[in-house]
């Protein structure tokens, strides 16, 4: 089945659209989780239900958006057989996978796409955000343990939790963008941005992995480019 797109839509870089939509999953999921766990009970009526609805509705919209972006990008790739080589992604299969599990489908697609086309680099200093996320997570974990042991007031725990949430939300974006940059500056270590985005998503559910992944990445980056 084929269809024609308006010229404005056809000119969009749908792979980059998929990237940006994937970046939004951590905060949207986080809002929903806060609502489910009732950790944001600030005395505002229906706040918990509102957070859950926001998370659910946001996740649904992002899923539809990622499915559409993968469909359109895969369709474009298949129209460039010489450029895509042996990789000819099925547009409808990728879209269906995204409707079932959008974050994983998007990561897998970007991983495979990078191996063929690469990923456009952006800001050269994204490693700073990776380092800040690493430091914030380590300090936050230590502070949280101390706060629980010493029975510090609830507001302090809330502040610690919010700072950790900010760090975790920024981490997937930073490591994906920086990996794309490193690939264009190194002839040795060439980290696949899609792979590291997938690892970063995993750390959202297994928190202790985040500082390990960030530390490993920064060490490899230092050995390759000399920074940080």
C-alpha cells in the first residue's frame, strides 16, 4: 500500500521526529508513576487522578506519534534502495511494533538506522549534561539513604526525589546526543546512539545502573577524545 504526502510532510526528517518523541517518554511515564504511587499528595483535589490521566494520555499520544514517524521514515528509506543497502525496513511492521511498545520499537529502529545512515551530531558539550546527571544521581542516592536513616522531614525527601527525576529525565537525551557527536569525531570508539538511548531507558527502571552507565560512557569518551 502506498500513499502520497504533502510536500511539507515529505520534507520532514521523520527519524529526528521519532528521536524527539522518544525523549518525552521518561517525563510522561514519570508523571504517571508519581500519580499511581500517590507520592504527590499536596492536598490538591483530584491531583493523583489528574497525574495518572496525564501520563496515560501523554503515553498514548507519544505512541501514536512514534508509530507514525517510523512508518513515514521507513517508507522513505525503502524508496532509496542504493542508500539503504540491504536494510529495507517494513513501514507497517515498524509502526505496528511501535503501537505495541513504542520506546523499544523506536530504540531498535534508531539503532538499525544509525548503522546504515549515521545520526546527525548536535551540540558538542552534551557530555556535561551526562556528567551532571551522573553527579546528581550519585549525590541524590546517598542523600536519600541518609535522609531515610536519619528520618529527615518529608519535604527534603521530595526535593531529593525531584532532583533525581530531573537528572534521569535529561540523561537519555544527553547520552544519545553526545554519542552521535562522538561518532563523527572518532575513528576508534564509535558508540551507537540508539544503543545508548536504549541503555538509558533501562536505567529509568533500574536506578543503580544509571551512574554505572554514565561513568563507563564518560571514561570511554575521555580515552577517545580527551574530554572530560
